[in-house]
């Protein structure tokens, strides 16, 4: 048992040593994330890809990608937007498929909100309705500052079926559960806005926890 624990600590230190300034973040095992995190929690990614590195330098951000969690039957799922569109994967696949190796670091933030049971249906419906929608990041979106609502013939206001980029999806999900200003366009939120650096102001008394650096090697 002592040897196993020693090897585990050695692997953890080896993993952390590859992450610059890892001591600045709280740390959590990827297994604990599965147990302790829930719907609405935020996942931040820092990719090793050259384009991602260039993007971070351009916008002065530590992260280049953001996703949102949904928990169903004790299974933690991650919803994100990539070039293939809106997709979902099981949290444990990051370790099992070794996807985490594509990232310099992955951090997670817990949504502190005492009305989580009130929004689960709306939240899950939103994710289900938009799963498979296309990816799109255009100049037009970047310069859209207020929400656009389509009015059908019956006068009822409904938002158009739409494409997303990563942080736009997360912002829209938070709007659906009433945590972000409805007037501000979701296209004005970027991965940096969901990091602890920006101190995002949420409504209804909700807050986000500090960033937890996820440790995959144990």
C-alpha cells in the first residue's frame, strides 16, 4: 500500500511539474470532479495547439476554450462547441481516451446557486435542443452587442435556432437559467469571461468558485 501511494504521489508531481505556476490553483483529482461537480459547473481549457496559443496571446487570456457540465444519473457530462458543432462527452473520457494530454491545463469552477433544482428541466431541455447545432464564429457575431429575438406570426417571441461558438453556448445556458443579463448578447462572452480573472457577475445571488486545477496523473 505504501509503495502504491508513493507511486501515486510521484505521478501527480510529475504531471504538475509540466504545468507552469500550478501552485497558484487549488487542485482536484479528475475522479473527485466526477463525484463532486454538477450541472452548471464550468470547465476551462488551455490547449497546446499553436492556434490556441496565438488566440490566447491576442486576447490576453489564459484559456482558449470553455464548456459546461450537466449531471445525469450520477454521470458527469460536458457540453462544448468545437468545429463539428455542439457536442457532449462523458467527463471520464478525458482520462480514458487521454484527451487531457492535448491541453496544458484544465480547470473547473463550481456554480454556487441554491436554486439548482428549479432550473434542471430548462437547462437539460436547452442542451438537448441545441446538441448538434453548428459552430460559427463570425465578424458579425463579434459586433453583436444585444440579444436578437425573432417574432413569429402569432406574436410570441422565440429565439431563432442558431449556431454557437464555445463561450456563446455557455453564456446562453446561463441566460436560460436566469444567471446572466438577458439584454447583453451571448456573443460578447469569451472563455476569459468565465475565468476567475474576470470575476463574472451572476444574477440571483449565484457565484462561481475559484478555479480548481484538475489533476489526471495519479
